[in-house]
C-alpha cells in the first residue's frame, strides 16, 4: 500500500471514528428545546424578568458543534447564557443571580431539578432525568460595553456580543464585573471554517432539495469540528483523571487558529497539530494563549502556577505528532485497530473499524483495495469473539435455563450500574458482576473473562479460562486494569452439562 492509499484509508477511518464520537442532531435539537423552554419561562408575561427581555442561547461545545459523546457514565453538559438587558449600574451581581434563580424556583418542575438548590458559583444548574444523562447550566449575564474590546483590536461585530457575568467569589469585594464573550467566540470559531461550512450546507441543501438557509449549522460537520472532537477524545482517553490534562478551550482555540480550511479530516488533523505548538508564545517568561475575542485574557494563565500543565500539553502534542506519522507507515497502519482503540476508546473504535471494513468489502466488488486485509484483521482482533486465548466451554451445551448478568462499578464512592457495552470506565475501578438464574440448585457457576488489546497482552494477562468461585458463586469481582474492549460470561453447569450461559457482557476501559 503506497502513501496515498494509506493516507486515504486513515482519513476514512478518522471520519468514521469522528462520526461515532459525535452526538446525533436530535441531541442538539433536544438541547435547543430545553433552553428555549427555560427562556420562555423566564420571559413569560407574568415574569418579573420580562421587562429585561431575557435572551437565552448556548455557549461552549454545543454552540461550536464540537460535542462528543461522554466518556463512561458522564453526562451531556449543556451551557447556556441568560442575558438580561440591564446596565451594571442598575443591578448588582447578586441581584442578577437571585432574580434568575427566583424565577426558576417559581416553576414546580424546575425547582425540583435545581442542583444545588442555592445555585453554583456562577450558574444555576437544572438536572434532568437520570436516564437522559443531561444537565443544563444557565449563566446569568448582562450586556457589556464593547468599546474596550474594540480598543484591543477585536472587530466590533465580535465585541458587541460581550457580556458581564456573575461570580459568587468576587461579588462582595470586586468593583468590576467579571467579563466574557461566548457568543463572540462562537462567531470567531465559525469564521475559521466559513468556506467549508458553507460548501457543506449547500451540498446538504441540494441533497434534500431544500434552501440553504433551512439547513442548521449543527446538521453538518466541517473538518475543523471533527479535528476538535478527535483531539478532545484523544485527550480524554490518554489523560482521564489527570487534573493537569489539556483543557478544551485551549485545544479548540489553537486548532481553530491552525486550521486553513483543509477539506479532508486527515489532512486537517495532520497539519493542525504541528501548527498548534507554534501558536503558543511567551510574554515576559509566561506562556500565553490569548482569547481571540479578548486579547487581554490568557487561556494558559494556570500554566504559571502549575508548570506541569504546560509539560503535559507539549507532551500530548509530541505524542499526537508521533502517532499520526506512524499511522502513515505500513508498519504503523498494520496496528491501526490497536491505535484507534487505545487512543480513542474501544467502543467507538470497534464501530469505526467495522464500518470501514464493510465499506471496503463493498468497494472490493469494483476495485481491489490493499488496505482491506489490514483493517479486516484489526476488526477481527478488536471486535471478534473468536479470540485465540478464549477457551471453548469444556461441557456439553444444552440450554434449558437462563442466566443474565448485571454489573456495577465504583471508583471511590458508591456502586453505580453500567450497561453491557456501555460507556468507558477509567482504570482503577472496582467491578462487581451479579448473575441471576432460574436454574434450580444444586449447580456449579463458572465465569470466563476475556481481555483484549496490547496492554493485557504485554502483561500476559489476556486470560480466557474458566473460574469456579466458592462462597458467593453468583457474584464475581474484577478491576479495570487494561485499556480495551473486554468481556465476561457466566455459565451454569448441572450434572456436568451447561444448562445456561449468559452471553458476553462487554466492558470498555479507557
């Protein structure tokens, strides 16, 4: 396989992977419906806030189109700004915060959802039903005067969105309000990909036979948005649990500045990462990554007090460059499944590999592709149940009963349930598997654990045999030790015959 074929294969895999990391348009629509509903309540005729014409709009990754599916059992964090049209001289920070909170508490549904009831440092948080894995942070704000930003060189069309926000830690002693400009930042981010974004909106409109203006931005994805999603997930997997890991605003800002409207994800990713390093400067010995819509704000301000944050960031960029270069070599691409699994997570990697392999098989009918055997082998290694170290059941299988597995995990606090093939767990978690069967005792219980991936293989701990516990045989305890997609199965054996088997319960570890 030559370099062009390898680059094309890597690009297709990365696109498939980014699609798996992305959230469906319905999730964006759900978020919009929820913050619109809050806005309607705040702006209702009988609301004390109605005179201030509250405007609520998203900020953060939902506004930028760079949301990724949560790692593990985390929730979707939707950030929204609630801006009231009042001047700083006409209200205090505390009054603003209380006004918004008091109006939320007048709604029986919202008051039950507030967590904490007294509000957070800056926001009011609405915690939706647990099964939706969704919470909404509402940041009270008022307009800021844009002139000072224009004086720093920020274009007026971006500066005009600047706001003053509340902050419990400062409102008792600080004369000036804290300032922010999330809407201006979103407009700046969009400007970095305007060419490709408009092309993709036109293409989707033509496909649907619709007007371009009827296509929402969240319905299309540009290479820049895909790059940010991939970088954030790579960060989450590599540095999960590390307080000094690269923060999203720095990743997003540097990636957007480095992006040059490359039309393909693989070219954008390979080009953007080396450029990011050269966009970080030092001022009087201090690392600086200026906010593009407020040059006086340094996104890297925490690096001075915690130098390890800078070390981790540059170490991460080194790792990314090394991995990308390696993928474009025959030897590196031969381990593409292993790389995607360990860098981006087992569940999403296995889906992307399978999708790619299925597409390549179809293409084989038209034109042979030398990348197919490599990817098919990767799919087999990381998704196939026919692992060479998995021992076959030593008993005759005559199922006449049933057995099912439920699983719980904990890191430090109490036990939480996890679904079969659910979100990623980090290393160092306790696992507890419980089997329920309708077989009548006496019977024997056997558990089979099968590990996959380089880490387990390097430590000679792929396992695959059968454990026959005593004590509480229907309960089996494990630890999350190795990255990858692993599984456990329970067998009920009676009079030398397997009368029930649970099927594989998959655990994904980042």
